[in-house]
C-alpha cells in the first residue's frame, strides 16, 4: 500500500539526494536509535539483561537473521582489554 502523494515522494527523494553521505548516515542512525528506544520502552520490566537483549533483537531482526545468531547476540559479553 502506498498512500503518499507523488509530489511528496519526489520532495523526500530530492532531499535525500541533496544530503551528504555523512548527513544520510546520521539520519539513518538517528532513526535506528529511535526504533531501539521504542522497542526498549515496550519490553516488560523485570527481564534480565540477556532476556532484554534477546527480546529487543528479535523484534528488530526476526526473519532477517537465524534464531541462533539472535541468541548469540543476547549472550555476548565483550571482554575487557
């Protein structure tokens, strides 16, 4: 379904073309961070860190990555240098 008028589609496309690569990257990063914050705020309280990470990554990437990769992400803990 697409209910966006063609003039608006063209305006948005023109605006994106006028952006520098850095501006496009910042815009995409900002939208992703907003999506993550929305997912985080919708998760139930009382989850462990691992449970929260798994729930969030499932919402963002289920169907895009295998379940085993999502579980590995949830369990990952960076090592101290």
